[in-house]
C-alpha cells in the first residue's frame, strides 16, 4: 500500500461514518429510534441539511471566497448528509459545493455526483476532478436542487474548488435562474 492509501485508511478509521441504519436503538414496545450519537452531521436536529427553493440562490450573493476555517465558505466542497429527492427521510453523505453564505451560521450549496452527466447540461454542470473525491473521479454539480448547510451540520471541509471550477458552476446556476 502506498503512503496516500495508508493515510486514507487511517483517516477513514478515525472518521466514524455511521448512518441511521447503523444506529444503536432504544427499545420500547414496538419501536426503535436511532440514538443521536449515530446520526450523520446534517441528518437531523437543529443543524439538519434541508433542501431550499432555487429562488434562495437568486437572492444570495454567489461568490468565490474559500477559507480553511472550519465553516462552509463559497467555493469549498463540504461533506454533509443530503436528503433524497423523495423527501421521505432518507438520504446520504455527499460532497456539497458551497456557493453563498446564508446568515451567520449557514450556507447554500449544490451537491456533487461522480455519475457522468455530460449530456444533461440543463440539470448538471461539469466540475472535473478534485480532492473531495478520494478516487480522483470527475464530478458534476446538480443545478436543480439547492441546500442550506449549517456550519454545525457538515462532517468536514473536503477541499476548495479552483476559481475556474467555481465560475463554471456560478455561470450555469445564473443561467438556470
């Protein structure tokens, strides 16, 4: 195993990745409830990552301003729990590109996917590869779903886009809005 692989395994071992399905449960007659300790950041409570209307981005100041300071800044990719489109309580940890701040303790963003979407330029913008993907795969930003990510609801800052990658997303979002 090379040094990068070894570091990834150590970091992976140190970063718990539990989900509701992995959660310890409290028992009671006919009920199971996940413990709060096993819920992924952004999955529940006050800091839950929520989908917001795209119109929230119209009013937002979309700008490139990454700072490695522990809070989600425009231009950074953070990992947080993102609800599925069905809005049925299910979701998964995903990389999210922060495009604007939304008050003192939250930001607005769009999620990234590594599934190729070259033909669907209406709903996806090509971003390319980055440090947020440990396998170095190219990513696409989903343009038709926006999320509010609370500073306390992100698992970690993953990386910052370069300004050209961010500009491509900002231009595609502005064209869509």
